[in-house]
């Protein structure tokens, strides 16, 4: 719970800073930060229950969803590159991370 | 161990099959990765940091040093490609043999500079904790003064890094500092989360906002040197590459000998050593001789491998430069998440990386230097321990930092140099009325 409070305080500080800057006339590019935030947060939330491959796919999808503009092929290619890079590195360095959902695990 | 036998020991460490393979492959990989758009040198090094956990300390630093030199030469090769040379071989043939000689000269200078590390290290080894504290404080003052940023902002960036390094349990007493009674982050902010967050999140976010000032700053920070024009353009590009290699070595020198990183590359290498329990500084050569001497030998071999690869693979490298960075950036972000998560298999650390990344993105928007923040974070631990030990030795007398002649001299030298640097900068601004702050060199990248 206290972790959430800390994160909420940080988020509040960021929002206040953004508002102050906006009032001064120099706006912050909020959308890119939100998109990256969503992507990383989704990875963090899903990596344990769903495994690395699914978490990577979800993370990349979240990163690309705001900037699709009809380039589905590019999105699919970036997903493929991302998953291959992540899985290859995990297997190469022998990281103790499960790639697939652990069915039946809590 | 004298210097010659130290180097012999370093080459013996490097010639172990795994280390030699890592050195050659990393130098080659660095050269290739420098051509990928959206993947700057600082990003590649930060990404490699967590995966060094799986390797022993010498292999890990050899990998990262070779990668850093490969990236440096790769950026040089990218500059050559942009000025119209289809490969370094053609460039050398068109303007023989000056560019190659200049570049090899840069490589030799790089090896010579890093070879000074044992000497500086020995000189600093006689320092007591009070002198080490004075030295670190003097360097921090100098770094703030030499920053192209305004003095208050540069000081605030360093101070933020120092504060972040204080989070977690105090080493001697076990008291938790700045923890707000949370159970998270018992050992403070993980170095991997900080480095990856601060370096990567703003880079990926900037891709979505190419027209903004932040993106321009990021791109300016990671772009290869500008293509020179005129008859000596190839020689100029080679000179830039050679100087960059020598500069990289120069940045490793204070990190290895004194434990004070000035650049991202030095910070990441210092972080790797720290993660493996070999804290950079005057004692590194005696406490972790394999890592210390192996790194020095790796600098020599990585320079050689990178130059040979650069000459041989010009056409392949030009193909890599055509890849769209929108394809690589998501993979880079996911690798950063994986790297942070893999340290403790803790999703919370990924969130910490994200929070620090957002913080860094805002700093970048405000024109702060992220390099100073990382520098403050990395020297925060040694500074904390040094102050503690110096005060214990002096029975709590804080005047010990001023009453010891060498410590006082170091502090005075730092302050005097900082004043000189600042006055020089101010006079330069007045004599160059058209110059803007964006035109001045930055630590970023």
C-alpha cells in the first residue's frame, strides 16, 4: 500500500510540474510519456502471470497503438523483432525467467 | 604487481577463450549497433549492463569496454558513410594513407591514456578517507562549474543523484533512510533501474515527439559527429573518430583510478564493477586485479578489432543504417524492461525504472543534464562511506576535511578551478554574442 502512496505522490509531483510548465507556455509532450508509461506498466503487470513473450507483445502493442496510422505490417514486424530479441537474450544469458504462462500456478 | 607484469596479467586474463570471444564479438557488435537508428551508444551500454550479471567481473567489464569502443568506431564509420564514402577502404584509397594513420594514432593514444590508470591509482591509494571525500567533492564542484547548464541546475542535478543514492539501508547501522516505511527498495534504488530508466525512457519517448525541443536534444546528443565539408573531409572524419576513442579512454581513467565517472560509458562500466563487488577506485587494482588489468588489455584489443572490422565491413554497415528506427525502438524498450526485471525478478523495479525515466524525461525537457544526475548517484555511495569513515577517524570532528593539508588543498584546487572554468565560460558568452546554450557541448550521449 505504501508503495502505491509513494507512486501516487510521484505522479502528483509530475502532474504539478506539467501544469506549471504549461502555464508558463512551454508545454511538455505528454502523449509520448503516457504511451511509454502504459507500455512499461503493462509489461510489469503481465510479465509474472503471462510470461515474457506475452508481456513483450502486450508492451509493444501498447507502444504502437497510439501511432498505428495504417502501418499494421510495421507494427507486426516490430513485435516480431521485439520478441525475438527478448527471447534470444533470455536464452543466451540463461536468465531464470519463464517465457510462457505458467498454467495452474498462482 | 608492477605495470608491465600487470599488463601481462591482463592479457593472460583476456586470452581466456570466453573473454577473448566476448571482446572480439562485442567490438564487432558495437560497430554494427552504432549504425542502427534509434540505438545510441549510451542506450546500448545501458542495455548490456544487466546482462553482465550472468558473467564474472572480468568478462563483464571486457564485454562492456569492447562494446563501447566498437560503438565509438561505429559512429565514426557512420560519419564516413554520410560524407559519401561507400566504405572506409575506399575512403582510405581516395586520400591515402592519412585517415587510417590518424585513426590508428587515436587508438594508440587511447591505449596510452588508459595505461596511466595504474599510476594514478597508486598515487590515490595513499589517500585517507578525508582526502578521498575532498577529492570527490572537488570533482563534483568542478563538474557543476564545467557543465554547459546553469550552475544552479547543474548543482541540482548532482544533488538529486546524491539524494537518490542515499535511499535504502545505511551500511553500518542498518537504519533505513528516505524509505517512508516502505518494504520496497531495501537496498536503495537499483543501479540498473536508474541507468536504464534515465537513459532509455526519454529516448523512446522522444521518438514519439520528433519535432519537440526534447527530441532535438536527444537526437543531437546521440547523433554521429557532423559531416565536415571541403577537401579534407575524410581526414576530418578519421580525426573525429580517433579523438573519440582517445576521449573514451580519458573518461575511463578517473573512473578506474579514482572511482569518479565523468561520462555515461564510464558510469556504466563503474556500475558493472560495483555490481560485481569490485568498487572502482584506488584499491581496484589490488582487490580485483583480473577485472582491472583485463579491462586495460581489452581496450587495446577492442581498438584493433574495431578498426579492422570498420575497414572490412563498410558495405554491410551502410545497409544497417537504412533500418527504420520505429522497428527497433520498441525492442529496445522491452529489452530495458527485461534487463531491469531480470535482476531480482521483481516487477516493482520495472516500475521504479519507469518512474526514474519519467523524471529524467522532465529533466531533459527542462534542459537539465542527465549525466550529472547519474554521476551524483554513482559517487553518492563512496562519498557517504568516505564521510562516515573520515568522521569516525577524527572522532566526529568535521574540521578534519579542512585541517588535513592534502584534503584542504584538493578542495581549494577544486574551487579555484571551478571559478576559472566558470569565468572562462562567462567571458566566452560575452565575446560570442550569437552563441546560444544549445550550441555548447553537453554530457548527454
